[in-house]
C-alpha cells in the first residue's frame, strides 16, 4: 500500500483564559491511498483539532504533516492551493458549513470555480456549464436539479449534508476529512449519509479520515481505527479487530455501550 | 428537462411582493413616506421658491409671513422659506455624501482588518481606543476647528471620525463569522482571501451597516447643523439649516420662528431616518419574518 | 417493591390527545389522538425523529405549550384527574411538586450566575416549609445521591461544572421535590456516549429508590431499548407502534420501527455483517484466482 498522508508527533496547545489545554500530545498517524481511517473520541479528545491541522486550517506547535512526502505545514499561496486540491472536508453541521445567503448550486460549485483546471472524470461531459456541473454533483449525492436554486434553510438537515458532501467530492480529492458528519442529524438520516459516504469513497477511490464519537459508525466506515482521549492516541487497530481482547480498556468501554 | 424546469420555477419564486413588506413594518413605511416627501421638496424646492435665497434686502428684514415671503424674512431680509428649501440640498447632500464616504472607507478596512489582522488591525484598534477617550462630537469639533471653518473641512473631519465606528463594527462581525464552518469550508475549497471577503463575508455585514447608516444619518445631520451653528461648518451666506439656527439665535426671545423653522426641518429629517433605520433593522432580521 | 407499585393506578394517562398549531386563520394538527399510560415505577420512552411531536406531547403534559399551540382535544390525566382545564397557577404547582423535569440543554436548567447550592435551597424552600439549614442539608444529601462531590458542587456556579455533572445536578434538582413523574426530554443528547450511560444508569438507580415514573423523550430508539419498560414510537404526530421494550426490540411490526432499528444497528451486528462481507469478497477473489 502506498502512503498518502503521514502525520508525525503533532502537538497543539490552546491557551484559554489563563489555562493551557493540550489538545494534541505527540499524535502520529498515517493514511494510505484509498483507505478510511476512523478516529473515535469524546468531546475534548482533540480529534477535531487533528482534523483542522490535517486540513491546514491550523498549524501544530510541533510535528509535521506530509502529503505524499511534501510537508503541508506553513504553506502559503500556490503551494497551499495545490494541497487544497487533494484534501477536502465535510463538517459536522451543514447548517453552518453552507453559506445561508448563497443558493445551493453556488456552494456546490465553489471549489470547482476555484480550480478551473481540474475536471474529475465523472464531470467530463458537463464541465463546460457551471449549472450542469452542479446538477450532476447533486445527482451523485441523491439530490435533484430542482434543488439547485434552493437556499440552505429550504432543505432538510440530511439534504444539506448531502450538499456539503457534493462540495467535498467535487474536486475528486485524494483525502476527504469527515468531521462528525452525522452527529447533528436524525438517526434514520445518519444511516443514509453514512451509506452515501461509503459509496462515494468506493466509487471515487478516495481515502477518508472519519472523525466521530460514535464507534459503531466508525466501525462501519473505517479500515483502521484510532481511539483518542485527552489529546493522545490510546489505541489503534485494524477495524476487524475491534472485538479483540487486546483492545485498550477505554476502547472496550466504548464498544460495550453500543453492543 | 429538469434543469430548465428548475430555472423557470426559480424566476417565479424570486418575484416577491415588496409592497406587503411596508404594511408589515409600518414604521418603515411612515419613515419612507416622510423621507420621500422631504427629498421631493429638496429637488423641486429651488425651482418653486419665490425669492433668491441669497438676496439681501435690508429694508425688508424680520418681516412676518406674507404672500411674498411665506415664512417671513430673517435678520438680513432674506426669504426664510427660500433659504430652507435651498438649505435642504446642502444639509441632506452633505450628510448623504458623508455617510457614503464613511461606508466606502469603513467596510473594506473593517473586512480586511478583521479577516487578515496584522498591522492594519493593530492601527485600527489604536484609533478606536483613542476615539473612545472623548465623545465623537468633541473630536469632530477639534478636527474641524484645527483645519479651520469651511464646508469641505467639516465634511472631512466628520468622515475622519465616523469611518472608525463602521470599520470597527464590520471588524467585529468578521471576527465572529470567520471562525464559522462555511468560511472554513470555503477556505478548504481553495477560495482566495479576496473572494472570501467579497462573496462570503461582505454580504454578512451589508445589512447591519445599512441599518447603522440609516440610524446614523440623523446624527450626522445634527452634527452638521451643530457645527454650522458653532460657525465651523457652512459659512455665511450659504443657506444651511444649522447655520440658519445660528443666525436666528439673537432673536430667539422676540422672533423664535427664526430658529423653529430650521429646527423643525432638522427634526423631521432625523425622525424619518430613525423610522427607516428601525424598520430596516426589523425587516432585515430574518427571525422577524 | 416496584412490582407492587407498577400494578397501581396510572400516574399519567393521555386519552386521545390532539395538539393544534394556530397560524393566523389556518390551523394544523401536530399531534393526533395520542393514547399513553404510565404507571408508578415504570419508564415509558416516547421515541421519534425531530418534528414527530414527541417534545410537544411532553410540553402539553407540563402545560408549557406556547401561545400558538393549543390542546384541541382529549384528556391529560395526572393521577386520574384531567389537567387540561386547569389554570396556569394550578399547573405551575403541579410542575413544582407533582412532575419533575430534566431538559436536553443542561445549560438551561440552571440560572447561570447563581450558585448551584443557592438555587437548590430556593427551590426546596419555595415548595416546602423548611429552614435554610434544613434545605441545605437536603440539597447536599441529593447532590451526594447523584454521585457529585456535594460540598464543592453546592458552592459552584453552573459553568464551573462539566456537562455530565450539570446533568446530574439537574436530575437531583428535579427529584429532590419527590415528584411522582419525571419527564426527561432528551436528557443525554448533548452528552458524550460514556457520560450518557452513567447518567442513564443513575436515573435507573434513583427510579428504583424513589419509585417515580419516568417519561423519557428520545430520538434514539436503540438507546432507550435497554432502559424503558414500554416504548411508543411516534411519527408525524401519531404513535405508529407501542409495546413492551422487549417486544419492540425483538418483534417490531411497523415498518418505521424496523427502519429506526435498522438505521442504528448494534456494533456487534455491524461487525458481524462486515466480517461476513469481507469473507465473501475474499471467497470470490479466491475463485477468480
């Protein structure tokens, strides 16, 4: 397997009202091409900070992140743009991750507008028209052309998350980071969104970093799983070994709750 | 096919009934009606005035209202009605000019300062700190006093002080918005700084700025009038409402109308601006619809 | 003990309850002909997705429907007495002592700027004639019973506690007035999985000690299966299926209930299925090779 992304000894400390919070302490991980890595942890475990650092939205205090052997830390301008092509995101709450003032199709097409040179294979026949491209993307995530001109508040939570996923896959990134993509949705919708993500991952051959507090969802999505607590990696294992006796005590607790 | 149907239905939905909005927000309706009347008078006023607002007729000074002078004459024998009409253009024109300049300077500086931060942000915040030391009006008096009394200097001094408030408000909104996920998502989608500012953040600040401007225009008219009243603004014989107040001051005991007419004119404009501002605030607040 | 209690007369009974939303002249029925029964010591879980009307039902029992919402038919019997025609004052008294309440939003359960202890003492004293000292003793006792460090929490402000601690304190506050019915509206939705479990364990334990009935509102059927005696599944304002938790778990009849269960499979089920898929794939791979 080829390694896609490699993070080494990431450390990050936040200073909030006098107290230092160590969000990440020496966290190292790697993601292989086309693989889905799950990250489980409760709130305050540092899993979202990890996601933001891998997205180059924040800089770690120490440590390095390498995308196919090129460091992405501290990049600016063109070099950062190059990284953005390959790493995309789906956030937790589609209500806040979509601009409420833009119609759906403008949000969906945003990344492709920024990278006119990119034409993913699944968009080859429609790329000449922005609206056709947006319509095709919506269709891929199970929405219809009639949703193009809707505004986010006119859609349901699940539909909004589908829009966010359409935007996330539009560049056909090598890595899609999903930060709690189902936590703000109803249970029945959660299952649909997970299925959609899984299908997209298979069809497009993307690698995924799937961050969630729900270990059942992580098991469903991931090939390998990392368990985080208080900024550290406690346990890491191949997904099929989730029930093994060698699991960390904390992992076993998390497993017991949903079994 | 489907796409065309979507396009068609969208154009239908976009046609909303804007008149209903006025009924829903009556204060704004009244404000707009009042303001339209004032603006109409401002534009056609100079065409229908009976006398030249600058002509001094010393023999006719301090006359009571008559057919020739609908509101009487002032201490120099000039027609008050004609001067009020002519003054409207100056007072309103100057205040609209001021508010426009302030917005044009304040929005971009606030956006960049809030989103990019850095040295510009530090300088802006020092300005804000300094400004907070004294009331705005004192600063305007100080600056325009320093530059010397003239209409241009007055405009300059008001703009100099006022833009900071707008920039600060825009900066505050941007500071809270830029952490939200839609901005982060746009960043990850490769959207550049300028596009994030213009497409994602600018629309968020427009409505609060418009509301603030509508409420502020009343204040600016008062500042202009006050400065003119103090002799720092429009210079005689320019007919400006504040200056007219000043001219009427020595006669306040005997002929209060000299101050009442321009005073009422100022009051009407300020009230209509405030009504529009309040209404806009309710109208643009999504929750109230 | 609980066995004997659960044969008793129902604490809460809803008979053909309908709730209606008035919107100008139009009205829309949001909850249709709901029938529920809850006996002492029992836990009834009302499960549904957002918009199913489950929280509306709880609010109707509490008399907390807003102005635009109205009970349009049916009865709410608390200990055999219909409370629909009751006045606000009578309902408030019932909320204090007869029915306890735990919200999803644990931040909203306490006033932010008053210490927990003081809020406990005030609540106790407003419903019982107790001296400050007695009330304090009782409050400390209850904080201890929900597994909190009583002394420290008593002297803390709400924001100084973690989410789980605050929810425990909220449970103590609700139960210390010895209600015969506790309504828990999504009590763990805002909490982490492990914290949720301990909070639910605590509710179980206190229920067996006090014998109160619990009406649990939840969107997560899987979570309440282990906790509730009876389950009612709501969809679009109607109960689509209700019955003993064990029956719902093993032999659900309505398609919607089945879908709810299917969309939240147990980790063990997911795991087994994925392993089977993997083997099947490996199998076809072998055959192809």
